[in-house]
C-alpha cells in the first residue's frame, strides 16, 4: 500500500472519518487498527514481526525501569540492544525478504530503551499506546524516526477536530505528491537507465546522472516525508521534520544537519556522542575516529556491501577534513564576498555529496568504480545526450518543478507559506489548489514507483 496508491487514499479517508466520528476514547484504537491494516496489506508476516518487536521492546522497557541494581540494568540494557540489532542484522544479511520499516521502528525501539536506561524517559505503561507509537502507519515505512519524548505524549490525549491542522496536512500531502510524482519519478527512469545499462551511455550522461541523482533522491524522500507528516496532521499529530533545505549547506557537516534529520540526530546522540566520550582522552583524533565510526555505521545501515561503507566513510572523511580547513572557507567568503563565496561553497558541498552517492546508488564496489571510470565530458553523437533520453517536454517539466520546489522552500522558511495559504480568501486558495492538482494530474508519473528508502 504505497503512499501514492488508491488503496492508501481509501484507507486514510475511511480512517479519517471514523477517527472523528467515534468517541475520543476510541480514537487511539482506530489509528492502531488502521496501522495494522496498512502493514498487513503488504504482508501479514511483516505485521507479525513488527508487533513482536514492539511487544518485546515494551516489556524490556518496563523491566529496565523496575530494575534497581545498576549492574543488572547494564546487562539487561546491553542484551536488549544486542537483541534488536541482531534481529535487524539477521534479516539484512541472510538474503531474506526484509520486513518493511524494520530499520526505522528498530531505531525507535533502540532510542526508547536507551532513554529509559539513561533515566531520561519513563517506560510507557499503556501497552496499546506503545504499540501505536511503534506502528503508526503515517511514519511506519521510512520514518520520521520519532523519539519517545516527541510522539508518546501526543498519544496521551485524544485530538480535537482542528480545521487548520487538517487543511495544513492536506496541503503538505499535495506538496509531497508533486515532489514524488512530478519531479522524482520523471527523473527516475532516465537515471536508472544509466546505472542499469552503463554500456549504452556516454561519459557526459554519466556526469549528468551523478549530478541529478541527489535531486531525485531528495524529491523522493522529502516527498515521502511531506506525505507522512501531512497524514499525521490529519489526525492531530505533529511528526518530526526530516529535511531543511539541504542543498543550501556550505559544508558536509551542515548538509547532514539538514538531510534526513531524524536519522542524523539519532546517530549523533546514540552513536557519535557515546563513542566520542569513550575517546575523549585522545582529543581531536578521538573526534575524527568517532566521526568515521559513526558514518561507517551509517553506511552499513543503508545497505549490505562495501560500497555502502565507502559511502558513509566518504562523508566522515570530508567532515574531518572540513574541521581542519575552516580558514580556507573563511578566506573564500572574504575574497569573493558572502553571496558568491557562499554559492561556491554550496556548489562544492553538493558536488562532493553527488560523488559519494555513486557508491550509494550503484550498490556494489565494482559498479561504483565502473561508473566513476566512465565519468567524462565525451559524447557519442551530440551534447543533447545530456537530457539522458528524456524528451524536451519532460526536461522542461522537471526543470520547472525543481525550481518551483527550491523557490517554495526558500519562501516557506521565511514566510511559512503553507500556513499563510490557509488564511487567504477562499477563491485564492482554491485557484491555487486546482492549479497544483491539475499540474500533478497532467505531469505526474502515476505508475506507482516505490519510494527509494523503502529498501532500508
């Protein structure tokens, strides 16, 4: 049941009406049932695994909170972490079908138990609320990865019907669909072709695929996130943001503070900070080691194979390098001025990120190195090959869509456009809505391509 499918639309619509019709004491049950239907629609086995992991996590949390002896707590906590990581590793590395969402709800379980162990959170006593925290369909497949302190309190009190929150959610869902169906999916076929059949493409086409892939990945995943957050808003729930204009980052470290933020902050708090503490006596060298361990683990999370490790380590090495060349960055800004210098640094950060994503997208070291070997500005016949086989029509559509998304995000950060739109007069709002819906229906690609991050 993809977010872009008719089945999902039907499920959300029915759940929405039932949620606000039933008494407040039953709304939690409605969302939990809808979440089970959503997960079970893919595979009942996926649902059984998800319920099993969340149930065990619930019991472990209660035991951790009750345990008084510190040594016993440490053993119980360590065993809990080994169990959760072991389950994830078992499915990831044994050639089995990976249950959808397992990485994301496993991360939630790990943060939940860690917060209890650190004494930052109390264990949730309501079994069904905890199940909903773990299984909520709006964020089940690919996040956002919700911390217990962010979502569990929201589940304690039934939500009222709030027109502004609901319409905000609908606008965000529409934005996510445009990102996914108009921008990401129109680019997907062309980029997939270069990676799948490299012998059929010229050097310049490899370059273009490398440069455009970050845009496809961003539109795909941020589009998913917009739909997830918007769906949560329909039921009065505020899910965590996952992206904050990553392509304006002037350093790779800043890019990761803006890209897949719930994952970035998760690895910062639960991997980088503890590892840094362990190596604190090593000073700056300890920080570098901690960064490489953290980003190496991040690479392993993204997939099986050395290419994913290399992808993570490239990010870690670049950040280590950037920590030592702040003087050079300051000199660029001083010499070229804030705007031009900032643009140069943004371009440099984007190009480094695009290059590293070759290892992420190709999936194997051999394919990645083969791709890099073919990068050049050579053409087979003409420079028109740069369109990667897309028609002029679709090149214009995707180009305009990308510019619109960039301009929207720039203005939205300053003026909160989604909320402002809701306060405009009805005729302005509906002209805008119908225009966007018309653009979506006429230019979107509705063949239900999977979201890229479903594989994780």
